[in-house]
């Protein structure tokens, strides 16, 4: 097992490097099964660390089985992650650490069973022992009874997304029959997952997101996600990969100047590609600054691999791009055709017949030397059967785009029919690109997103010039590109598309070297004036994304400047990460938005100092999440408003924060920066005020507290709920006690429209007059005038109660009617 795990492919001359030389710790989190099959990989690439939720618990890969045992009796760990994110590398490092005695020594045997090799065995039946013997012949000398009954076993099934097996978890087979009789491989796998076969065995399954839902969640004991590299881990990787410290620092600095490239570098394989390209450009061309699109970077990567091939295999020193491309033209075109044909099928691992169909002779080893060996892998599975894949999904998507553009230049319409509903004899570039946009935008899982970006970038004159020698002729695409840019902006502005598609189209504009939308959005965000037009839903998504990409911090962000639709307000919530003041009052937010806000409060580079969430349907669960964020040592929030207004009570009765929310731990936290808290119109009552006052007694630095029960709000509460949100003299006693315990901070207290009573007012007024207390402002309203208004309004509105029955719970309606 040590020999299997200690080397990985990373584009070296010998195609493999020792795992320890380049391995960098990955960011892995514990999660759940929610929506695992509905995620587009492009969103994961661009937002992996922007949207990290507060409940995402980091977990080390060596601890997954320890965590599993602590949760329940289920023995299955399911790990998801996009292509190239490091799932297989994590599996290899787990095995290597186990084999070297560094971790998980309670496990006696670990079996790695990659699905790409299992695929060759789907036509035969095996017993479990026979299946393992196919992979590990050494087991023939072990006693089966001891192995399966006395040993602690761990099975690792890597790459569920590559499986060709039908998985039927609903079938009920005899447990004894599965163990002792031959079965198909898919039955053996489902038996292990369900616990029908070897119930005590541990099972770890890895998969890309789109395929993870093949395993029903009721069988999964621990669900994890590989998120790739954090920013710190990216730098650590580059410093390991580039031994020259000065050069490594220059590369890191250059990558950071292109935010989109830097974000994508959370993918380990993409880090390798980026390091390869930037190292060559900085050394060979002595460049000081690199201004390159994603497409141009991949073209450079292709040229570098061809140059390596020439030097190693052909012993040539030719570095002229045109001649390099011309000499390797046949090979590249074959690979490009293969890439496109398999991308259409959403396939990333290919069989021999797939490769042969594109003109690549798999019997000739010379086909797989040099450049091809750097970007295309041939691996041998069981019984010497071959399977193939590109070193990373993005390389396949890039070459697929090369194939499509060359087919367009050569007017090969048969190959381009994939984009058209009806046969076409001849098309313009503009028509092709628009059809490709439709295909990508309507894709359920976004498998054409990155392909579309590459296709856009290849059409540029600068890209065509780099490809001279590969393509027979260039074409003036200026007019088509201009029309395509206009079309993308129209789609962004007038069509309802997913958030992921919106971000991808924005990137398409950048690949076309059009920065007008970016600059327009920047003006929207930075100007203090209201923009002339309201943004579409798609544009709101792009605005949010640009704000997250930018290192500039906004002084104030008010979503109502950009749109008037509540659904768009939610798209703008992540912008709280990049501003000091966020005004989301009355934006129709719910508890799910609190996850994003809380994550911003907990961020190590949090800038948020003032937050207004008044008149939103946050619910108790959302408020609890926010309180968790307030406790974070990174939280900088000084002003928080939860004011609820009368208009919301009639439509969102559940808006009212439940009784007795415990703010004490937040207010007492030494990390809390809160200086102003507005809980007006919340249903605290005296019991809630008591808990709140407990928090004011110790370590609290709060200077301003508002507990206003506004006139019209109280009318609504009295009519609809028959319970007040008012603070009485009892509540005033609690506040007075808190002030006595901590006299040096609270300076302003607003109890307007509550019912403090004479004794309550007297208690607080004494604190106002005593010089040892900092309190210098106390607000309240005369009790008699207030109560008279409430009673009169109740009587006036009673006649309309029967019309509003559907808004209130039955018992509340009955109590109101009786009253």
C-alpha cells in the first residue's frame, strides 16, 4: 500500500513525484448531503472560500474515521469535491500515513479500490474475497476467517463519479448470500455501504458533487467536502513547488494581481499549471508584469509542454511557437477532438475505444511520450487494461474549445451541430458563440461553463496569433466579438439566469478583454449617487461578485440603491463581507441570509462595524446564528439594529423574536465590540429584559440601548396577539440592577412607549441624576395617554378581526374575539 500511495502525477519529466515533496495540507470540512447533486462546478471554483458557512467544521483527513465513530453506528464516510481539488491525493496521503505507522493504527488492513479500475470488472461476478484478490494477490496467503471476522478493515472507493455501475440500494439480498456467494461488483459495493456485508468494516467513498447523491444519505455516517487550498495553503504550495525563494515570491505576487486566477488556485492541479506557466514566462522572458487571460495562460502551458517534448525526446532546442505547433499539430488535433467528444458526454475518464475513435493509436507507446504525457495520462488497471484522462478537467475543456474553433475556421459544420437544434450549412462566428452561450447557460450542472470561457478567449486576435502553426488561417473576429459582447450584456441585463451562469458570463467578457461591465459595476458601487437604472437579477449577482473580488472596502452598502426587488436584495447579501456599514432594513431577508452575514462577522478580515437588519423575517434560528457571529473574536460590529415595524407584523407574524433570547453571553463576551443595540418592537417583555440585563452587568461595553415599543406596533400586538412587547416596572428593576453592577458604560436608554410605571421611572431617573453613572439620556412616554390610545384603537379595529382570521393562529383569534 505504501508503494501504491507514495507517488503522484504532477507533470515532471518522469511524470510522477514523491507525494511528500509537494504535498500541502488541504482544507476539508464536515458538511451534509443537502443539494449535492445540484451544484455547478464553476460556482465551487469561484466561491469556495467566499461563501464558507460558519457551521462548516474543518476536519483533517486522518481523523475522518475517528469523527465517524463519535457520531453514530454508520460506517460510511462520503467525501465530495470538484475535479482536481485533491480527493485522490488525500486518499493517497491517508494510506501513506497509515502504512508508515503515523495514523489510524487501529485499522489492520486498508484496501484502495478505484472506480476507474472497477469499471473493467462489471461483466463478471465475484465473491468479496475474489474481488480483493483481483487487486491484492498477496491476500491469497491469508486465512479468510481471521481476515474478515477478526481484523479491522477499511475500504476506500475513489471516484464514484467515474463509475459505470448501476447502484440499486433498494434491493434486498440475503446477508449470508452476499458474503459467501458470487455477486456482481455493484451488489458487493452496495452491500458494504448498507452494512449488509461486513457490518464492522469502515468505508470511504469519494466523488465529484454531481454524482455524490448516488448514495442515499441514510447510509452516510459522515459527509465531508474537500475545499482545496486556503490562501495560506496556496502560498505554501508555490513555495514548495518553486525552490527558488525569490522566484516563488514573484510568482505569488503576480498571481495575486489577477484575482480570478488567484481564486482558481485553490485547486491543487490548477496551482501546478499556473506555476508551470508563470515560471517559464518570468524566467525565459524576464517579464516584470504578466497581463494574461485564462485562455492565454493555457496556450502558454501547451507551448511549454511542446518545448519540453522537443528538448527531451527530439533533442531539439526549437522554441519558436509557430514551428512547435506545426510539428505537434496532428497530436494536438487528435486530443482536441477527443476532449470535445467526451465533454459532450460529461466524461472525464475514457476507454481504449474512445481514444481510438479520435485517431490515437493506443498500441504505440510513442504516442504517449513527450508533450502528450504531460497533459494526457494513460494508466493501466487490472489485467493490463488501459484507461485515459487529461491531467485536469480544465485542460480537457480548453482543448475542446480549440477543437470547436478550428472546426469553425475549417467550416466543419458536422462537428458544430451539437450547438444547433437544426442542421446548418454555414454559420457566422457570432451565431456560433451565441448558441454556445445558450448551451452553457441552460446546462444543469455547468459542464460547459469553463469551455465557454476558453472558446471566447480563443477567438481573440492575440490568441489566434499564439496558435499560428496549429490553425491553417486566422480570421478577423473584431466585429463578431463586439456583437457577442453586446449579446452577453443583453443576456445579463434582460434574462433570468442562474447566479453561476451570471458569474461565468462576466468571466467570458474578461476573456474577451472587455472590462466595460466591470468598470460600470465599479462606478455603481463607488458612487454616492443613486444609479440611473436599476440592476437586473443577473447584474446584482455580478455586482456582488465584483465587490467580493475587490480588495477595496466600501464605507456604506445600501442594496436599495441598486434594485427594488426583494429577491435581488438576497443576491446582494454577501456584499456585507466588503463594507463597513450594511443597511439591509426591510429587505425581506430570512434566516438563510444570516449564514452569510455571520460568516462575514467571523471572518479574520471582517470590516463590518454597523449592521441594520430591521424589519426582516430572521426567525429565532437566524438571530441565533447572528449571535454566534457576534461572539467571534474577529467581529468588529459596533452598531446592530433589529427594529421591527408595524407593516411587517400583518404579513410576517413570525418576524417577532421569541421571548427570552439570551443576549447575555454576547454582551458579556470580552471580544464584543457592540456599542449600540436596537431591539425596538421585539417581543422581549420583562422576562427577556431580565436576561438582557444579566448581560449588561459584566464586561459589557454597550453605550446605547433602544427598547422602543412604538405606538402603532403596540396597537398591532395588542389586537393581534393580546400580549404586549412592553417593559413594565419589573423590567425597569432589572435594568437598574444591571446599571448598578456596571455603571461606567451605558449612557443612553430609550424605553419609549413601554409602561415603566412611576416606580420604574423613578428607579432609572435616580441613575440619571447620580454622577457615578454614565447614563445621561433616558426616554419614555406618559403611561395614561398611551394606554387610552391602545384601548380606543382595539375597539375600533375589533370589527375587522373576522376579515383577518387567516393571519393569526386560531387560539389568538378566539382570544381576541372573546376580549
